[in-house]
């Protein structure tokens, strides 16, 4: 297991006025859409937010593609205000986007219990395989952030990361890997949109590897292939199976356990991420996805 050190320690001590401003804004009574308005307003009043965001963005666009920061719980805010403060920080990194048809900017990553539809990774306990977020979207977000409200008491639920640099280097190490990389770069694979994010049931098409960027979610691709078998050749299926095996056992991942108040930010197009198994239904994280500002994303 490769444990990552904390890349950046953040002290919110000089942002104590932010807590007062959030309380005065009565954030708990506002819809999530107003978090973005507050993010723009507060970034001008609190330049420290922009400084933290610039540091994180520098790390995300570097070779590692992720950044862990600490001490985000020092403002002693209620959960509703913590979510707003996290969105404000994310707003310094990119433009937060909505997760579903209800236009939720903040997505609660926690067990939702029994549901009529199939639950996605972020709505249940257990392991989550390696994937990129919004792989089934026409335009996946470049970045996302995860903030830990409550870690799993069982010790599971660790974040697992594979930077694209490691993955592509492993593919380039063999003739077979180089061949299958070309197949994944050349062809458009079907991705079925999970019902948690859209009721349309649509299938979209995208390249798994595109100019070094990743788009990958095994279950969505397999469901898309089942619905559009004529769009998938045997060579495409072989390349996917080879890539699946490489991801699950051919590259050493980075693992990290985040305590309450800690967060990880990830370049969603240059990193695969996963979650180790856990059974503590009280585990609770907040997720915000972000599109890059114009000109901010690397080529």
C-alpha cells in the first residue's frame, strides 16, 4: 500500500470572519444554487480562499493530479454552513456543477438505505471500483473534491487513486499494452447513464483514453455495451477486458484514509479513483464536481 502524505496543511484561523459571515447569511435557509452566488461574493472579501484554491489547482494540474488538505473543520460551523464553505473553496478551483436533475451542487456520499432504483457507488456502503466521475456525461467535469464529515469507524472506506501517468506507463511497457491503448484511444465506447443521475436512461459515447485524459466506469460501459452491441467490435471488447484487469491488479494504487475535516481534490480526467470496502453506514462525505475555468485545464 502506498500512503500519501498530506500535501498541504491549511489553517482556517485567519478566516474566522468567514464563519461570522456565513452565519449572517443564514446559509441553512438558502438553496444550494445560492452557494455559488455566495462563493463569488465571498471570494472577493476573503482572498485567502483564492490563495488556497490556487495552490490546490496547481497540484491538480501537475503530474500527481490530486491534492489532500487538512484542517477544514476549524471554523466550527454547523453541517449546512460547512457544505457552503466547501463549495466556496471549490469555486476557487473551478465552476461547481449540478449532480442530477434536481440541480444538487453538493452530493452527500453516504448510505441511503433501501431504494426503489439501483443505488450508485456514492449511495451505498461497500467497495467502489476504479472509475472517473461523470464518465457517462457528454462533458465530464475536470475536477472534484471530497470533504469528510464522518469517516467510517470500521477503518474501511479508504480513498484509492491511480494517476494516469502510472496507468499509461504500464500500458506502454508491453507491445500488447501499446496495442490496446491505441484501441481505447481510437474507438468510442457506449456509457449508460445511471438512474441516480438521470431518468433518461440514455447511452452516450466516448473514448476511454483521449489525449492522455481518462473516461472510465466499468459498470456504465458494460451496460452500454449490452444496449448497443452493434457499436462494439470484438477488438474493443478485448481491449476493455485487458484494461479492466490492468486497473484492478496491474498498477499499484495510492491509498489514503481521510479523517473528519480533511479533504481530497482530484483531477477527474487524469486520475482513476476508487473506495475500499466498508460497512459503517454513518460514514458521510460531501462531494462537489467542478468544470475547469476557461483556459485552466491542461491539454
